[in-house]
């Protein structure tokens, strides 16, 4: 009887962490909604709508972002819950734009310098997320910035 209990206990010790990992693992291609736009992060997209290159010390970045550890000093805060509920952000009535973080992009749409010690940053970013990494958050902010720049340019014409 003890052998059966020990075997079941061993199974529980192995199975519970494995199940917890799958329940709390980040979504494969999470989406983010900003105003009337929806963006899907897709690291494997062959032809994304936006390519973002992130380098900690880019020579001529389009944007300089500083990672901060307090949301009250950030310009952009990305926080989500750690629950297992699936996000509905990808269900959109407008076309979803794909975003790829591509460190090897020769002609990215936006280049971002991202670091915790950025001097004179354009934006300060705080991230506490189960679904989005620091680079994901920086890419999303960069694409929102790029989209706004395009809208402003179109409005001037």
C-alpha cells in the first residue's frame, strides 16, 4: 500500500508543475488593442505589417526607451493578470496588424534602443506581464508611435 501511495505522490509532484506551466504559459501570439487598432505579436510571421528591431545601444534609433521598475514614473505601462483565461484581444472587427520583433531586420519599420539605463529616453516603459516581454512591450509602443506618426503625416496633406 505504501508503494502505491508513494507512486501516486510522485506522479502528483511531477504532474502539477507540468499542468501549472501550461496553464500560465504566455500566449503564442498575443494581441494588444490600442484605440481602433489591434496588433498581434508574431515572431514567426514571414511578411508582418511591422518589423521592429530592438538594440540596447543602437547608433541611430527612432525611439529610445528606458525600462523602469515603478509604474508611476512610466509613460507606458503594460500590466496584465496572471489568470489562465484566454484573452479576447485578437477578436477584432478591424484587420489585425502583425508585429515582428526582428533583431536581424536590415530595413525595420522602427528601430528601438531599449535599456534600463537609457539616457534621455523618449519613453519610460514599465512591464509586469504574463503574456508580454519587455521587448514585446517596446515593439508595441514603437508600432503605436509609428502609426500615430503616419496618421499625423496623412492629416497634414
